[in-house]
C-alpha cells in the first residue's frame, strides 16, 4: 500500500508515493525528476505539492485521481491512527498550496500578489515549494487546453475531504492556525456565514466537533482572549478548559473532579459501571489504540493531575497517581499519563517510580511523534544522585536527540511547543554541568574519552556557591529573557530546586527558593509561591539562620505574597513586625517603603505617621547606604518616588479642599463672623455696664472661633506648601538617580511646573532639576515645553518662569538638536500662512511665542549653526512642496518637481525628517547614527483630497527611500503631531502593563512633523494601501467588490442611490418620519453589498499564520 504509513519511516513512505504519482503528471520537469524522488526524501518532499497541483488541474484522465486520492488521504493520512506526523504536515502544506491556487484564480491577481509577498516568511518546509507549485500551476494553465478551473472544486483545496477532518489533523501535528482557518471554512459552508452555529445547551457534556477543535487550537497559541468568543455554553468540559487556560487551577480542579463524578463511564471501582481492560487501554501506540470516546474519557483525569501539580499538592498528587495506577490498568499504555506520573515523581524526589508497561520504555522511532522527556529526566536525576554515569549519560544523550529531532520536525505554527522544547534542552544542559564540578579534569570529559569506564561517586559531592556561580549566572539570564512566561519558566524552577537538593548545596538552595517564590508571585502562581516560601523557612531554620538578612528578605516576600492574595491587614502587620525586628540597614529601606506604601493605599493610618515613620525613614536609610550599584540605585529611586508620589497626593488633596465649595462657604462664614465681631466691638464701646458683660462673652466666643478657623487655614496652607516641596524634591531626585519612573515623573513634574509657574519655590526647583537631571528625559515633552515659551516682560525677577523654560529648551536643543530644533523652527514659522489659504483667520498667531523661538534659535547658532542652517534649508523645501499649486486633472498622477526643490541634495547634517532614530542618552550624534537627507525624487504623486496632498520619496544615506506625504491646507498638523505623541505615550503604558503586553496591544503610529500652522510632512506607512482602492480599485474599475461581490451594486450605482436618497429626503424632512425613511433606505442599500473583510484577510496572505496575524491586527 503506497499510502499506508504504518511501520514506515518518512522516507519509506514519501519516496514511492511521489514516484508513483509523477507517472500521472503532465509537467516535463516533474517527470524528469521521477528517478530522483525515489532516492532522496528531501526532493520528494519538495516536489510533493507541485505534483498534487499538477494532478488537480488535469481534466481528461483515465483514472479518477480526485476520488482516489481523497479516499486514500482520509483513510491513511488524515486519521488519528497515523503516527507519521510529518506525512500529515506534508499534506497540509500541499492543501495550502491548492488553496492558494483557488485564491489566486478567484482574485485574478496572481502576479501582483506573488510580487508583494516575495519577502514573506517561508512555509514550514521551504519557500521553493511554494514557488515551484505556483510555477507548476501557471505552466499547466498556459500550456494545456484540458485544464480544470478551481471554481469547479467542492472545497478550496480540490480534494473531497471534510474541513473538520483536515482541521483535526492540523491540531494533532501542531498546525493550529491552519486548523482555525479550515474550521472557519467549515462554518461558512455549514452555517452560510461566519458563525459558530446555535449554542448547545443540552444536558450532554459533549462539545460540538468544530468547537472542540477551535478550543484545542486556541489554547496552544498563546492567545489569552479568543477562547471566550468560542465557548457558547456552560458545559463542564468547556469551563474546565477555560479555567485551565486562565491559570485558575483551583476552579479547574473542581470542574475536572465534577466531570469524573458526573459521568458513569469515568467512575473507578465501585462506580455504576466500569470499563473493561480491553477498552481502557488508551495508549498512543498503534498496538494499544483507543477510541475517541475513551481518549475523551481520560482527559478529566489528566486535567485533575495537572491541576493538583500546579496548585502544589504534591502529597495528594502522589497518592492519586498511585491509586489510578494500581486500582485500574486503564492508564498503563497511556504515554501522556505516564509522563505526568514521571513529572510528579521527579518534582517530589520520588526515585523509586518505575513503570514497566508494554510500549512505554520501548525505543522511540524518530519519525513518530513521542515524548519521553519526563521519564528520561527522572532517570537522569536518579542516576545523577546515585553517581551512575553510564545510565546518566545514556538517558541524557537519548533525551537530547529526541528533543532536537522533535524541534526539527515541529510545525512553525506551534511556537509554544518549540519554546518549551528549548527550555527542556536548557534543563538538560544545566543537568550535565555539575559533572564538571570538583575535578581538574571533569569526570564527564573522562567518560567521553573512556566510555567503557563506569564512573560513580563514593560519596555525594557538595559544591560551593562559587563552583555553581556560572549556572546561577545563566539561570538569571534565562529568568530575565523569559519575561515571566510561567508556563515555560515554572518547570525550570522546579528542576533547579530538585537539582540543588540532590547537590545538597544549602546556601544556593535557600537563595533559589526565595528567588523562585518572588518569581512565582509576580507570575500570579500564588499556591506554588507559598509552597516555596514554606520550604524556605524550613531550610532557614535547619541551617540556624533564622535571623539572617536572607531570612528577613524571605519574610518580606511573604508579606508581599499576602498582599498579592488580598490579605492586606495581615501583610501590613507582618511588614511592621519585620521593620521592628530586622536590623539589616540595607534592607530596612525597602521594609519602611512598603509599609508606608501599603498604609497609604489602604488609608490605614494618618498621613503624618506614614510620612514621618515610614516613607521619610525609607529615603534616609537608602541615602545613608548609597552604594554605586544597580540594586542601591533602584532602592533609592523607589524610596524617593513613593515619598514624592504620596506627598503629591496629599498636596492635591489640600488643593482640592482649598478650592472646594465647602471651603469657600467656610471662608464666607469666617468673613461674616469677622464683620459680626467688628460690629460687636463697636457696640461694646457705647454699651452700658450690664450690656458689656454680654458683649464681652460674645466677642470672646467669636474671637476663639475666628482664631481656630484662621489657624486651620494657615495649617492647611503650610501643609500644602510642605507637601509640594517634598513632592518636587522627591521627583527631582527620581530623575537624577535612576530612570525607572521617568515617564510618570516627567509628565507630573512638568504639569506641576506649568500649573504653579507663579510660585518662586517651584521655579527654583525647576532650575535645580534642569541643572542636575539629564535632558533626554524631557525630550518626549519637547513640543509641550517649547510651546509654553513666550514673553518674559510680565514676569518678576531675573529667574522667572520664562527664563527657566528657555533654559530647559536650550539644554535639550544643545544636547539633542535633532529632536528639538524642528519644534523651534515650527514655532518660529507660526505666522507663516499661505496667502491663498482658505480660513486663514482660523489659525491663531502668538507673536510672543514666535519672538521667543527666534531668539532662542539665534542663541543656539553658536552651538549648532551649521545644523540649523541645513535644517532651515530642508524645511523651506518641504513648505514649498506642500504649498505647490496643482490642477484638478493632476489627481492620481505624477507631477515633476520644480528645479529649486530638486536641486537641493546631500544635507549631511540633517536626518530624514520622517526617519525614527533613538535619543542618545550620552548626547553623541556622530556621523552614521542616523540616515541623512540626500534629496527628493524628481516627481510627486498628487493624491485625492481637498488639500491635494503630495506623496514624495525622500532618499536617505542608508539607501532607503522614505515615502512621505506633504500637506498644506485647513488641517492644523500641530494637532495631528500631538495626537501621535499621545498614541506613543499610550503604547509606552501598554508595553509596561503585563496584561496588555501579553496581548501585544498597541496603537499603530506614524511620524508627523509640522513646519507651519498649515504645512508639514507625514510619514507614509509602508505596506498599506487605501481602503477605497482595495474596494473599488484605483481607477474605480471594480476592485474587490467586482471580484468577490458578484451581483452586487457597482460603485457608480451606490453613489447614484445615495444622491437620490439625499435629494428625496432634503432638509425639510428632518423629522422622525424623514429620518426613518433615510434609515430604511440605507439598510436596503447595505443589503445589496457583500461584506469583504474576511476576503481581505484570507486572500492577501500566503500562510495561515499570516492570516491569523492580520485578523489580530
């Protein structure tokens, strides 16, 4: 059987198959390669897609290849019993090539699409495969008169194979994006639209096949939110998967247990019914294959095991696994269950586990997908502990070979599997390293030279911390690069704990337990973090270091964990206990800071106590232990920030109280009482002796009340000024010391400067900050800072706000001219508006700003005269280009540039205005650090629009051509620039937040550089095209609607319909009846058009992974 994969390697399967199929091909090149494919599996794999495509487009042939191949594929390839995973991958690749032929023929854009995707990432086999298949398809189409068209295909890939069958096989081999794409095709075919069908609320706990496939795919692609759009009903299976996907292992454990209890087929001994031994052997090997129902029945058990492991219930897990193993032989041949058992065993240090079931320990074939990592890791660790080198080296080498081969055969769509395999290889690398310890020539190396010698340790070797330093350095590097991806990181953490336990290195062990507890807490693995902290405290007590610095750090981590779990009062109490008993001056700063921060957030104490007893001492201790290292700098920065942030909050509270309506009412009452007191004093002078006593009592009472209110007001204002001084000084120190809080501090500090510019203490702080802080930190706000420049004639004193502001802008311009001077030039051109400009009076001109900018540019000429001169020259070019007069008939055409614009070349001191290059913190912008301006193209393209923007190409010194859009008109580009600046800030916050970073959320931005109020340049975003051009074509000749919306209204008919509707329902029909008629007409208009968003995503990409990326973007 050519198609049969049983007991065959990949070469044994593919070479004869392709050799036989080539006999039916018409392509001469394929026939010439027939003898080669019989000898080389790589060539056969390369040409497989081309052969299938050649066969697909043959019409008159004696053998019904379509039916024959479809039948064989369903029977032997796309089936769960097929263990030759690479055969499935090859066929999925061929099906994708057939799908592309279908897409290209439908879109009639073969050549343009091929050119636009030349730089696309190749498929999982080779980009040559795609180019070969396309050429084969084109050659068949060009040379043969007996060619079928793809429109006659039942499916998008020629073969009559159900989409769900293909999708399920794609999931098995790790092609998850392919699976989702074909499930979408299936839904469109069965439900006549992009819908998942009606929700299933039946009592049966079985999900529809397409839902189950989607859930399986989505949970393997590191996409956190798509699962919620797939699940339609509250079934136990879907809820368990959801909780596991969210990392809510406690709820997952509850639902998996409920699944087992609620299904009689899942009961153990004593249940209503049990499965016989013949029907409960769920092995993945073919000799012990199980039905789909039995495999589904085993999932809750495995899910329950995973949940127990993730929660950290190792004792319960051990007993549960033993019960499953010895009470029933249901799982004896289940490789996944055995792997879970071995994983639980090496994590718990149980080296006595040995599962001797048929097929489990048999040597794995390289072409068959198998996973014995945990079994072999368990064996390696056991051999390592016993000092048995031969056993250790054998299992280590076998495991490495298996992992490397699995990566080489893995689908590029299963990146999570590839990453996890890389982590496993790193685990094995770390496991091999300790064999080098405590020997001049390591035992590991000697064993490689003398493999016949059996090495063993007479007694355990306890390495020192210095000997393990390299492993610790490498581990810290892995920890940093993993970015708290806990699914990848947690197995490595558990392995290091076991390894250090075997090595009996207590010092490294306690440090690892503490570090791991912190990492697990940050990754929201609270149960495991608690377990590590408990083990840490036991280890500290065992070594007699209960009151060492490391011990108190562990207790502080315990307080952080309590707070992360919502136990705020307990966390604060523990932190207070630590502050009272910990005598380590280095760590006291963190303790005081955290107590003060938590008290402030929960408002559990008064502000004076928080400031004086915690936040200020935290700063004092951090400053007292000022060591020039990263940890000390970070500690000082944190202490200053939290003090400043809390003082700033108190300042805002005081300001709000002083401006509140209640305070204003109290001031009016105070004024009224003062007037009443003055009247009583006057009456007292002219009163009788009897009346004087009454007046004196009233006067005394009023004086007391006024004194109290005056004292309260003065105290409130003093507190406000004191809080302001603390906040300003703390923010300044934050900027001077470190850069962790730069974004938050700079924005808040500049806001305080602008809002309190009349206060001399604020101006003094501003001047001190400008002198001490690095100027690059203010560059993100250069536009807002420069825009506040103006006349200083109304300011008092030489050191006024305008002086300080000009000093800051001048420092930024001297240090970072390429990020500052363009803003000053735009301000200096604030009165430059084209004479023929419509709405000329709508632009506000501030002459004080213009004068201040010009004055500052004159001062900067002594520092960067040549740069400013070339910048002015380039700005003039762009202004003339933007204001270039065009004719209406020039729209969508290229127009030659005037000679005065084309003649400007090679401004080596000026960067390409829309090029993005980073701010240099050291203020060194040497030659080559940015692409400089080398001139514009000879012509521009006039775009559609009221203002007729021009698309121009700017040549950069890096050889790139930068497409730009020069605009001049009613739009104020300064507002666009501010919005793009805002979006850039949003991206910064999205990157700094873990949840949004994990989802890769961001706002697409482009650079906007205004030169005058009405003229400027915008960056043209590469790889994009106007939506209208996609829909109706650049010449309005059909576009996507013409290709895909067969029978839809044309663009002209749509436009005519809208005109008639507008004329019919004119201004006099603005009443409800008129609006309802317009709405009805609009809905009828929309019903005549087909939605094309899916076609945009499906038909402009080559690979399923690209299709998924376009959906997310």
